[in-house]
C-alpha cells in the first residue's frame, strides 16, 4: 500500500497480523450467501484466457475506516467456454504502493494476486459461454485493516474455476488517523462544443437538432454539468461563450428542471454526444476515445420566399436551448466558480503566436460570458490561456502576451513541463520564466478523471485516483501542497461515473477540494522558474492551419457582399459568419476536412445568394455621337436587391461611358432598365462587358456582354446634311419668288 514515512510505518508494524485476522461475510446476487469464513491467504493461480471476465460496477466505500464495511459488486461473464464452479474472490495483494509508478503498475496488472482473501462468492454453479451473472461481496466492518494511519491497499477481484483464473486489479483507500497536511485539489471542467458542422447546416431543423445534441438533454454538455454537480466539490466550469450564443434574446429565466435545464418550448432530443469508449485524452485536448465523425454538410441554394422567416424561426429555437443552458449555469454558479474561455475557445497553441486578428478579437472579449449570463463581470474569472498542448515555450508566452494584452492573467500547462526531481511531483501553482502565473494540471490525475465514460471504467478510475492521491501525499506528508485536475475538452462522461469519482475525491480524508482560483492566487506569489520543459502531453491532432483561415477571410468578404445587397438574408449571413469565426476553435484539431467544409459552405452560400441576379445580353445599334444605352437587369430572387451598381466596360475605344449609373434597387422577381450615358467615337462593333457590383466594388451576380454596333454620324454626315438643308432653303426661296412674280402679272393684266 501507499505508506507515510518509515517512522510512522514502524509504529504499527507489531500489530499487522492481528489487524488482518477475522471472519468475512460474502453474498452473491445470483446465489445464496456463503457462511462467514476466516480470512485466508490465496495461492497464485495461473491466468488463462477462458477463465471469464470480471467487470466491477461498484466499490463502496472508496476509502475504508475501522468502522466501515466494504461492498464490491460486479458481473462475471464466461468466455468462449463454459465456466464450471466459478468463484469470485476479493484478495489483498502483497505489492508495495510506495510511489505513483507503483500504483500505475498494479492497476495495469491482470494476474491473480496472492495474499489475504477478504471474501469469496459463487454466483452460479455453471456459466454457459457468453453468459453473465452479477455478484456481490460484502466485507464486515473492521475486517479490512492496516497498520498505517492512511494510504491505499492493492486488491484483486479475481475469478477461479476449472477453466483457470483471471483478475482485475484495483484499490481500497485506508484511513485511521490524521498524520499529514491535506492535499489541496482544484478541479476545472471545460464546457465546450464538439466539432460538428451540423450547427450551421442549411436545413433549419437540422441546425436545431444539432444544437440540442450539443447542449440539450442527453448532450455531452448536459452529461458534464450533471457529472460535476457534486455537493461540496466546487468544480470550476470553464465555459466557452459560444455554447450559449450572443446576448440577443430575452432575459434567461429559471425554468427547466432535472438535469436538462430546458425551457418551455425548446426543442427536445434523446440524442447523446458522439464520444464513446475510454478516453486517454489530455485536459488540453479533446477526448481520444472512439468518436463518430461528423459528415460535413454540402450547402445548397439558399431558400427563398419564406426562407428568411424559416431561418429566423430556427434561430429562435436555438436561442431557447441556449437560454436554458444560460439559466442552468447561473443556477449552478452558487456551487461552481465560473471561468470564461475566450469565445469559440481558440486554439492558442496554433494561432496566438501568428497574430491572427480573429483570435486577438476573441481573447480580448473578456466580458462575453458575463454579458450573456447577465452576471457581474467580477463573478467570472477571465484572462486564463489554455493552450491545447499544455506547453508554454518563450515564443508561445510572448504570443499570448501580445494577443491578450493586459487581459492575460495566467496560463494552464501540463505538469510534464514543470521542473522537478524524479519520484516527486511538483505542485500546481508556478510562475513561468517570464513571470506569468501558471497552473499545471496533474497529468495522471486528470487522465484518470477522463476515464469516466462508463460505469466500469469509472469504478476503476475512482479507486486508482484515491490511490494516486495517497501516493502524492506520501511524497511529503508534512508539507501543504496543491494540485489541479483538469477534465479534457470534448469529454462526454457517464454522469453517474463522474459524480462517483468526484464524490470519492471530495470525501477522501487526506484531500480538500477547493476553488481553483486559490491556486491562481498562490501562483502570483511564486518565484519564476528557470525554465519550462517540453510538454509530453499528446495533442488530439493538428490544427486546420492558416491556409483555412485565409480562405475564411476571403469568404467573409463574400458574406459582406450578400449583406450589402440582401438585407433580408441577414440571419443566414450571420450564421455563416459565425461558422467562419469559430474555425479558430481548439475543437477543430484533427478535423481539418470538416473545418474546410465550413469555408466551402460559406462561399457556396454567398455565391448562390447572388447568382440569380443577371444582366440580359443583347445586340444594340447606337446611331448617335452621344446618348443613352439601355441595360436590362433581372432579379430572379424572391428577395429585393438594394444598392446594386451596374458598371459598363467597352471592349475598344470606339465607345466611351460618359457617366456610370447610380446604384439601383430591384424588387423581388422583377427587372429594371438602367440608362447609361455613352459617347460613340468611331463606327464599328463594340463588345461591352456589363458587371454588377456592390458599393465597395465586389462583383456579384452573372455578368453579360452587350454587342453595340456604333454608327455615329460624323463630319461628312453633317456637311451633307447642311448642304441639303441649304439647297432646300434655296429651292423654297426661288419657288416663293416665282410665285410672287406670277401674282404681280395677274394683277397687271386687264
């Protein structure tokens, strides 16, 4: 077991044998309870593959005292062959647990143990291949003992039968009296979104379902908040404001009940998150259990007519789900410190040093969460950087200082970066060489907390966590020390398993769970370390890269074009703009294809939104030196277009545009004729390109070509025309004169 210093161990060595003697009561769920038998020493049977599988479902209590009984429950399942007369035993191992490595080694073992047998159970006479049966072993109060004042005992739950033996190794915490300074432990849980492109799907109903799957009943966020809601264990919730949206809706109410926290009228779904399996992830990254990949959405042509109303209705339904989460976070703030991640939880390890303007804007929006929750900004801890890789190289620290500015208060790092001697774990609060307060999450403890995705994994992780804290305490029991447990981003826990682990941590006598903010305060008083090493923490993949962000910037320009022309499509435009802003998120690590699909989706949506605005191609004869050329523009959309500029570019010098027309507005499903003043300088065919643009010069719609046959009259035309006019005038004068002479002759004649 994990023991305090040698002097304390020697004090109780003389009574060790007497403490381990005594009867043990055993019961089995599928068989009558056996009679009490004396504790005995087990022999070491050989482990075999067909001996059956033991899965633990509960070990209670996690820490045993002199006056408590011990109950171990689980299931025994036969393998490929039947089990004859299987017996399940609870056996104390003889391995010493003096170090954290000893604890890890024992937990990984599968060989049956030798040592004191605390109890046995025979849950069934025979088990057919693949058949399972439940078992329960109850050890009366006072039978599990040790000479040490506190520590952890190695135990094996093992099955023996005529087919052989197999075992599961676990631990029992042991406490008799306080001879130590308790460990101070803080716990932080990131409340973030998963890498789902469905949050911005074209189908409004799909978007609503995606949001409910992310933050509604049965979602990973729901499981996380439920699993960390343990009385007396103030787990800090580090919330990405993107989970609750912008502060645009009504004030959140306290409606909702149970673990879901949904409000009346919000959508419901029974869907759970997509992470399954046993994660081996790190707090800096995402869960690395089996993950169902998210299929990128292929944007279609934007809906028209009632499309804007449908999009608005979907946005309201999403907002209701977000309001329910807001209300839940506000209610939970009484027992959970609120920490704010930057909006979208940007990947600081990848982009902070690059000076990306989107990341800079995100990290400096420190009031986003408090504003959305409508709580005082002083009630939310901000300015803590959480690089995904848990590293803080000098270049990274400088990038963080530049990106955050004065808002930077500290950073999270992996404990693997801290300087320390072999076999001794450094505490969490430190200062970087540059004087930045840092909180180091303990790699081992945090990884165990992440193993709560199922009941069976949670039981083993809980008991190993107790043993690890005992080993930590044994390193220096007389000195107060503090540690941080950080749950991984993207964790979808089994709520009961996580509550069991945190509940055991909170009731372990040598552990005091407190507000992690006290660790931050302690870090501010530390002296800077000489160096921070390279992190050995495994990241969940690489970031999509700056190429994707550059494409996203281009797509933002296209969205701005749509916004300037089609104000009625503002809701959809905001949806895609939000998707582009969140491409900096840590959750896109290892999801480059999905992230790129969002950029493609935004570009396609912007193109499709304006593709049905077109110029009618035509052939025109222009028979003047200067005049107006008529251009027909058609809007086949069911939304009006405003602020549209029509620009003509003659293909040769025969024709020149005197003045480009002013911006025009075209009604839905209509056309307009635009008058453009031009001047013909020479006769001939002139191809004229007609382009449609926004006020800032961005091209939209479908351009066209006009074939203009210019035939200006010219000087010869005017000379000839003038000569003809003069001749006509002279002919008129001559005719008039002749008529006058005739009238005079007629008067003079008798």
